[in-house]
C-alpha cells in the first residue's frame, strides 16, 4: 500500500510496523524533533541473531521503498551486530542484544531529552 502523504510520522509508523511484523524485540521510538537536526524520529529495535538483524534491515528498507520513500543509506551490514538505516527523517537502529546492551542508546536519548 502506498502512502499518499509522505510525512516523518507516517514513515516512522511504516518502519515500526515492519520491525514488529519481522518479530523485532523491544521496539522503541524516540521523537527527537527539537533535540537533533539529523532526524525527526529514531527507532531502536533488537534482532535475536545477526541473521535476523540483517533481515529486519532489509525489510524496513523494502517497505519504505515500496511506499515511495527514499533510503539514504545503511551501515553495518558487514557484521550485522548493529545496522543503521537512514531514511532521512527516520533513523532506524537494529541491534543484536549484546550491542544494544553495550551502547544503551535508549539511555542516551532519554537522558538528553530529560535535560533539555
């Protein structure tokens, strides 16, 4: 299904649903408008294995492209411990649980938004 209105909110919703449909774990969404100039939303999710991390990144990219959005780039596909999908207004971090625990991105954004 194609989105007729291409907004950051609709892209975030589309990508969140793709993560959930792909059985991603602990999907979190952060509205970073006003906190960051690089994106409006950040999504963070875990895959249970490097294979699932890769599959989830491919899924959200495919879903976004099919809906008429542009993917600006991806990083991390070589190890699939942490894959970043840059869709412009939405950044998606898909992480292996060990990497997610180590980097604790949720805490970074929670702390930042609490201070500002």
